[in-house]
């Protein structure tokens, strides 16, 4: 009888603990990312044997298992509300440096601008390589609100899609201007068409560059005085000149309001209006003329080219054609803006298309991907320059792969980091810490760290929270079952007590 008392008592105790687990599950039915717990029952075996049979001595709960099944989703309005769809946990780090794991994606900003959990643990991310888009470096916290996008200067155009890229049509019916170009003060009657773009220096300051296009008169090739034969490459036909104009106030010693040509080049088209090549131009000083009294006018350095007031009328500059050292590189112009070190000008590349060779049937270039000269109105199809001014963060967007994109008022989008996920081979064996946190344990194994969406990792949904995976109907059944089991175990105790009482009465 004593054994039945202990067996009944063990059942009552175990089912009391089970009711605690069921009650906790029901209490957390609305807890974000909560995973319900399930009790495991084991039987006690007696230490003695009757014949060849062992007699059971009741039950106990050796462990409580966390069931890591997927919870449902709830849509929200906060971009920093994140839900995981699949395996894995968010990796968070306390201010004391302790790593833990959670499915609760209610992240917000702390007073310093870091992305944190509701109780202040930092969300761990990794940097994103801007070229390969792969995660790089070690885990770290990310400061969102204090992000500043540093300025990027307009480049020299050597790399694809850098510098100034122009796509436009120059009307072949245009008439070449009769007024010669004064490169120190380029007036509207000196060109046919213009387009304007904005470039940036290394400090992020904006500068307006006007591209002026001047149709050149057709001219026959020059004749070699010794042989009387035409000189190859000196013929001018289907050519335009382009000039990069800057307002004088944006130059070190310019005259405000005057449009000054600081560089440019020439565009050669085929008879069908397709671009053959862009020819770089170089600013050179004209042959010097005699000044008053028969004295020669003073010479100027090339650095003074295009500087208003630097030369007298008899020392004006002209633009001549030059050969490209590398045909694949664009034409380039050196700019010395006001306040800039004159010994370190900014080189900006200008691309007008890849060109073509109409005489080569194997040339696959079309000649229409940039500038063209067709019999239609002047039109700009595309005109853009790289570079950015300093940008302040306007907002963020979090992708399914965990990438956090920052949108800046400079118009640029930048990857601020990528969420780090961790998974475990035995995730049910993680140590429960409370506050929707788990910690690594000996039984769970080491964390496997990877990007969302890779190698079986969950994907990330922004403006979404994962709900508890508790099923109330199931928990109510467990509660009823546990209640009846407790009652039955208690009945065993009371019945054993009555039998013992009757046994004692037999003596009398």
C-alpha cells in the first residue's frame, strides 16, 4: 500500500507540473514569436522484483520540450517589425556582450540610433559588399538613424557608367554657326544646341556643366605642300564640336555670367548619322601676334587656358583635335572649380556612345547607343552624371534576404547591413532564458550562422510579426486531460489511504 501512495503522489505531482506548462502556453497565446512547451512523462521502476516482474512506482517529468514549429503572421505598419519564415533565429547581443537568439522580431531604435529589441539588445548584422552584394566581415550592431552617406565625386569615366554619359540626337539639318567661338565667353550664337547636367566635386558640392554642340562646316582634306596629295584625317565632314561650359563664378578668377569653355572635343558621324568616334579636344594657344611697338605678346601656360582675363584678344585659345591614347576610354576634361587646389584638378569623363566602324562588316557596334546625327529635331534621350552630394537618411527598407537598404535625400540607396540568422541542429534543446530569448546549450550544439534565404535559413518579412504557435483548442484538451489525470492520481492516494485504514482495523 505504501508503494501505491507514492505512485499516486508522483502522478499528482507530475500532472500539477504539466498544468503549469499548459497554463504558461495559454498565457503566451499572444506573445510574439513564442513557441509552446510540451511535457514528457517517464515511469519510475521499482528497485525490487516480485518473481521476474518489476513493479512500477509512478511517473515523473524528465524534461519540457520547446516545439519550434512555424507561427502565423501578423501585418504591421513598422518597417522594423520582422518575422522569420522558416528555420533560424535572430541573433542579438546585450550591452554586456552576451549573445542570445529570438524569434521575436519587434525591433526598434534606441536613443543612439541602433536597431534593438524591446529590452535593448542589439540586432546583429553584417556588412554588404556594394559590388558583389555578398555579406562580409564579422557580426556587428548597426546604427541606422545616424547614417550619413558621404559625398562621391563625379569620376573620370574609365569605369563603365561613371562620369557623364550622354545619349542625344543632333539634327543633321542644322546650319553651322557663322560666329567663331570665343572660349572665354561662349554665346548662344556660337553653338546650335545645349544640354545641362550636374557634377559633384570631392566635397559633394554641385556644379552645373553645360554641354554646347556646334555643327562644323564641311571642309575638304588639307593638301601636303610637298606631295600635293590630301592629308589623311584632315577632312571635316559630318562633324560636330562639343564644349564643356562653366559659369565664370564657378572658376577661380572667372567673370560671373560668362560661359567659359574649359574643354571639349569632336564627334565624328557616318553619312548615315551613326556615331563613328568621339575625338578628344585640347585647348591650345593660337600663334602669337605682335603687340604694340612690334613686341611679341607674352606667352601663357596651358593652365591659364579658358581663364577669363588671363589672355588678351591677340592671345586667344583654340580647340584642336588630339589622339586618344586608349580608344576604349572616354574623352576627359580637367576642372578646377573655385576653392579647389589648382594643382589637383578634377578629371571628369564624357561618354557619347561606343561608336562604330561602318567600313568593318565584323564590327558589332551599332553607333546609335549614344549620340546620333539623324534628320530629326535635337533631343536628349539620356543625360546623367555619377557622383552624389552628402546624404541624410530618409527611410529604410528591409528585403526578404535580410538586407537593410537606406534611402538618402541625395537620391542614393545604400546597403546598411544584412540581418544575421543562426540555426541549430537540435534547436529544441536550446536553453530558455525568458523574454523570448534562447541561449546555446551543450545539447543544442554550436550555432550555424548564415544569411536569410541561404542553406535552409528562413527568409525575413518586414512589417510583419510572427505570432505564437500555441493552439488554444489543443491546450484546452491538454488541460482537461491533465485535470482528470490529477484527479485519478489523487484518487489513488485516497483509496490507498482507505485500504491502509481498513488493514489497521483488521487487528481489532
